[in-house]
């Protein structure tokens, strides 16, 4: 079912009228940056946003800052826009929110003067998979930091992801695992990657051509809380085929076990014990079943009061 409304440039707009012009840089060249944010129905039966402040910090301090995109709205205004949209759409359960900042129409030769706009959309009950994923090692490399840096969450970067996903699905897999320009493991097309060897978590470094993921940072913190050893280092592709466990993580995917890679069964072919502990801990915090670190949970009602 389609959403009822969007939030566009400071006001709620009916879904059918939520449009931008075909001449915008967002349409013509993918000139936009964005954040995906999860909202959960907590144990106390209220809606909460997961790591909202961290998402806003990445939007403003990484993506907008790197591209030098001006924006008329402050983080608090976007947060209140999220709350207004959730209320207007009557969202009552888990949902995925996308906050997008886009370039308007370009005047040639005056790129730095191009105006920007912003919109927010929400989809209730978004689930990216059925709980287990089969992946293929992609022949297509992740973008380089000296080309289009993956740490910038830019819409145009996701064409690289689409090429990899299309190739993997054409071969009969669900998604892809991508290597960086040095031939080391990078991440999935739209999610970070962890593997388990000998009881330890291993994940690529932030300098290995990855998005500096907020769910990735969450997993690292959870591993520390759970006493699970963790290393951030370069990963050889061959390690994927001998790993005890592999999982993806991201705002849309949450924590997703990988059970097969190019015909190699990972572990026992199901979510392993460390993946399960991480996933269970993630959802327990997101849904208010256990206490969350400071700043991780923002009740939507607090934003409504602020508005």
C-alpha cells in the first residue's frame, strides 16, 4: 500500500502530488544525498526512532559537508518533519524513513549556486529479505575514494550497487558481495559486512571502500557489550568461503545472515550463534526490551512536543 503523504520542503504533501521537476539535478544526474532511518514499535507501545542523531550527523557532517550542499533546514526541523509525517500517515508499526536532500535545476557554469530542496518519505513494514541471504562475489568493484567516495551517502553512488545486484540476481543469487579497488572485501551493495572466524568478528575498515554505516557502528558497540572479540582489518576474498558465519547489516537490512556464497554453504547454512546474539541484542535495544546507550532511541512523541 502506498504512503498517504510526503514531507516536502517544510510542508506535508499528498502522495500523488509529491513530485519534483524533471529538470532537477536529482532527476538528470542523481544529484542527491540521503539517510535511511528506522522507526520501531517499542515494548511500551510507542514509536521510537533508532539512532536519529547519528543519522542526522552523517547527513550534515559527511554528505552535505563533502558536497558543499546548502540546506535551509536544520536537523531539528527535519526531525519534526519526520514526526509530522508519521502522524499524518497514521504509522503504527515498524517503518523505514528516507530523508533526501536534492539539487534543484542547474544553471550551467554556476554549480555552486544550485539551490537544494528536501523531502521525507516513509514506508511502513518494509522488510528487505526473508531472514537469510544467498550472495555472489561480484565481478564489479566498489567505487574508490578517489572517484566517488562510498562514505558519502549519495544517490548517484547506488548505480554501482544496482549493477552488482543485477549481476548477482541474473546468476540466481539474492545479492552481491563487492571488492574494493585493491581486491579486498568491501561490503554489500547497500549494506556493510561482517564475518566470524574462530569466535571473533571481523569487518573491513572504514578505509576499505565502505559506507561508514550506523548499523555497522551499532554492531561494533554490541560486540563490545557482549564480550565478542572484534577486528577491523583488510579481508581477503578467500576468507569468505571458509568463514564460520557471515552477515550483512544496515538500516534497511538490519542484521541479515548470509547462508551461501557462490555455492559455498556458510557454516551450517543458517544464522550462526554470534550472528543470532548480535541480531537479538539489536532488536532488544531497538524495541526497548533492554536499555539503550545514550542517544540511540528517540521517542517520536518527544518530537511532537517539540513541534
